[in-house]
C-alpha cells in the first residue's frame, strides 16, 4: 500500500483534469512507472500502521513516502572530498 501524499495529490490533479477515476489511475501509474522508475533513483520510506499490527497481518509495512532524486549519470556525478578532522 502506498500512502504518499504526493502520489495522492497527483491522483486528485489528474482526476480533476480527466473527470474519470480509471483514467486518473492510469495517469498516476504511467507517471510512476515511466518517470519515477526509469529516470530517477527511487527510495521508499516505510512505516507501519497500528491497525495492521493489531490484526496480525503478514506484512504490516506501508509506503509512507517516496524519494526520487535524479539518477546519477557520469555527467552529473561529482566526487566530493572527505574532510577529515584531525
């Protein structure tokens, strides 16, 4: 389950634009798989929900956030020096 507010807002934006729930869902899926998965490094912030723990579900974890910085390519990667204190 994904409970990231940005994905929720993307859904509502597309729903208001398209006026169709299924088309809005398709737009969100397309944006997520075409953009986030292929053009960015995708990280998920996991959390739990007390309700899932009390039901003894197999996997109580949910995605509470998504972080998607641009992928590191040789042209935009810069090696930083480690400044060690003596």
